[in-house]
C-alpha cells in the first residue's frame, strides 16, 4: 500500500501536512519548488516511452510539474476525490470544467446567484458556442426540474452563494441532475473543502478558486478541478493540456504549503465569523445579518445538515443604504476594503457597486444584493479587535 493510500484513512489535518509529498534524492523536508518548464530524458527511447504514456514521468510543465502534482495530490486526499487538475486561477478551473464537458447543442442549468465571472461564462460565453443555458433560483428545486431539457448535460451551482450566503440542497439537486442524465458541478469556494464535502452529497465535479482560503494569505491566484479519474481523463485532462491554463509551479508551491495550515485558519476564521455575525445582529443600524449557522438564516437547518461550520463570510444590510454602508466601511481601520475573500486580513466589499455592478438593479434585487448590503470576509485578526473596529465604525456611520 502506498503512503498516500494510507493517508486516505488519516484525518484531514494530517493529510494536509504529509499528503502528496514527492521527495527528490536530497530528501528535503519542505516540499521542493520545481521551477522548470521542461524535463531532460536520458535517451531518445526514454522520450519516446514518456510520450507514449508507457513511462509516467514529466514531459512539460503545461501538462504537469512535480510541484503542481504535489498540490493536486494533496487536494485529492483532502477532498476524497480520485483525481485533480490545478489551473492558473479559479476562473480557469470553472471555465475548463464547464467547457470541457459540453459541445454545441448541449444545455446547462445553473443557479442565478453565481460569482460574477462564473455568471459571464454561463450566460454569455457558453451560448456563443452554441451551448444554451438557463438560470434558476437555486433554492427552488421545481425551477431546476422544469429547466431540464433532453440536451441538459450539466448543472452548476455555488453554495453558500456570493454575496447572499444562500444555501442550496446539494443532495437533492445532484439527484435531480442524475435522474436527468446530467452531471453536477459545484463551486465550493465559499464553504471551503473543510466545511462542506460536495462529493459525499452527490456532486460529480468540485471546483475551487485556490486564490481564496487555500492560499489564505492573499498572494497567489490558483484553481483546482476535482472529479473521478474517468471524468478527468475523458474530459478535463486533454482540454487543459492543449489549451494551457496551467498553474505556475511557484504558485503551486505556495498553495501546497498553505494547505498545511488550512484547517487552523478555517477553524479560527469560522469561529470569528460566527461571533461577529452575532455581534452585528445586535447592533442598531444593522437591518439584517446573513450567516448560514445563525438560526435566523432562512436555510440554517439545511446548512447545518450539509456543512460542518457556517463559514468565514458574513453578509449584512446596513440601514440607510449605500451612503450608510460607505460611511461604515470608510470608518473601519482594521477591516480593509477589498473584493477578495479568504485572506488572513478581514476584507469588506459593497457588492452593488463592485462585484455585482455589471448587473441591472432588477437582477441585483433578484439575488438580494441591495444598496446597503456589505460582505465581510473574516480574517485571522483577534476577533475582539475586529468587533471593536465595527463598534467604532458603526458609531461613525450611524451615530449608534
Ligand atoms: C474568486 C472566486 C472565483 C474565481 O476565482 P479566481 O481565482 O479569482 O479566478 C470563482 N468562484 C468563486 C465562488 C469565487 O469566490
């Protein structure tokens, strides 16, 4: 039994420290950064065998690279997937996972509440190549059901959603996809691989922006696609290899090392997010707080069934709309204004004027993005300092 087979029995924190490690003859303890484009073959016969697939070694870093392979292997062990492929960004992972599985004439059904660029891929890009798409209210199973056509090949969703933190029943949607002969792709960024396990809920493909919690310190872009060996080999592998959205070995090295601390960071950020959500809910000037594990969240029971924590994001509505939301954000000193998330630094964004600016006011309203809505990504600062920052900001913004 290989060491990584044994690692499948180990708990996630252990797998994230040891899984996938490939050691060079030097026996380095910390995983090596193989910053190389290509690989030398000892003989022409060896090169021939490698291209024929008879020898599993590396060929070219657009195809595969030892540092990238370590990252991919560590991700498969974390996710409980058979195979993974890393990409240059989360959007490269989403785009490849969708495009590689469809052809002209096919149809995709997706939840309307998608990360802005994911919405572009589904709504604008796929139809340009003859792949029709239908957007549905992800919480309404009937809408998924009635959107299905005989050409439907894929279902696509994010849960919890951005920025409304709506939670969708992944199990029921996966069952419906399979009854319809379609596959379910889940963008699991907001939940993180630790708090939600989409494969156990029936997903066929799981994608991440590794830029977010997996890096966790705001440095590198990256993405990853996880699925069965067969799906990766039949659909994803060649698409990535020939079109080239490869992850840089340097980024793979940063992300690989970050996986070692992912459980610590996500646990801490989730605990802080829950505490900040409860704090904000008590404040004058805050109309509503959305946090999946709070009892006042509309899908809290579902969230508690399918997630093991409420996540690191908190969304809330400030009374007084855009002006009050801007005053609050501008008054904060520790919490920074940024559209990113999953960073060690707490980040606050106003979706209506940034990430969701492209949408019409009606489209924003349909996914609950109002003028006073703010999305907070909770970082690794001391939670009491974050709460004090909000107390100060709220006094400045609302005079409370
Ligand atoms: C950030 C993000 C993406 C895109 O990832 P990049 O690494 O920025 O390309 C896709 N989906 C979700 C939910 C995200 O948060």
